[in-house]
C-alpha cells in the first residue's frame, strides 16, 4: 500500500512539472510574439537595436546643440575674393636728358610742382631729378630738376595793371618767381624789376598788389623765395 502511494505521488509530481515547464515555454513564446508584433505594427522593417535610454537628449540649459553634418553632403566653400591690386599711381616722369623747359611742362601736365637747380656746366638738359624718375608721388608734389648748365637769360614780363593772380602765373611761366609785397589780391600797381627788363631764370620779381603804400617799398605780407641755383 505504501509503495503504491509513493509511485502515484511521483507520477503526479512528474506530470505537474511537465505542465509547469510547458506553461513557462508558452509564456516566453507569447512574449516574443508580442514584441515582434509590436514593431511590425509600428511599421518598422527591422526590430530596434538601440534601447530608448541611448537616445540623444538636448541640453537642459536651452543652449542649442551643435548641428551634425549629414553623411554624403558637403558644405560649399565660401567664394574666394581677390583684393584689388594697388594702382601704380602717379610717378615722376622720365625727363632726364630733356630740355628743362620741356621737363617743366611735362611736370605741370601731371599736376606736379617743379624746382629748377642750375649747374656750372653747359647745356639745358636735365641731369637728374629728386625724387628719382619712376618714384610714386602724389599730385602737387614738387620735383626738383637738376639742370646741367647755368640759368639762361630771360626777359621780365610787364605785369603792372594785371590781376595779382594772373600776374603771378605769367611770371612763373616766363621762369621768374613772384615776391608779394602787399598781399595777393587786387591789381598790380608796381613791379621790380620793371617790365621788359633783363633777367635770368629763377630771378625774383617783386609785385605790389592792391593799394600799395606810397612812402616805401619795403617787403611786407607774403613772399615767395626763389629756389637756389
């Protein structure tokens, strides 16, 4: 009797273990089928491989994150700009070897001033310049012309009765330098040396513009100093 009961109990326990094992396998299979059905219903082709905890999060401080570049796309390079080359500008013309009057006219055409320095040799040609030929200069710059020979003779123009500015321009054109005795406005009432007198290039000619004092002819007002020979 006792052995019979023991065998029955053993059989019952074995059957119960088998039922529990099958039930566990069924639960596992159902869980797998449920997960598979979940991602299939979600419309995905493949099951997710990255757990939600690994997803990228934005900073909590509100500062935008750095944009990531999309694979296969390249950011176009900014167009290169070439700085404009500096203009050569105005330069001292090649006047060496020219007659000094032609060299002076060429400087005047380029809106450059001039100063004549005569030498002790012979001739009227320009031996050198300062600044040198080819030097970049600004308009209005005075260029010194070194002439090979001495200052040639010239006739003093008669500028009495002319406007002061016109008289000064005429004197400069003829190779003289005006010295203003009573200012630079008005009509020339007097000059020294007198018109049609003999002189040389770079000589000074004094002129009295406006109402000139009758008592003396002493220098007053603006003067222009002639260049050294």
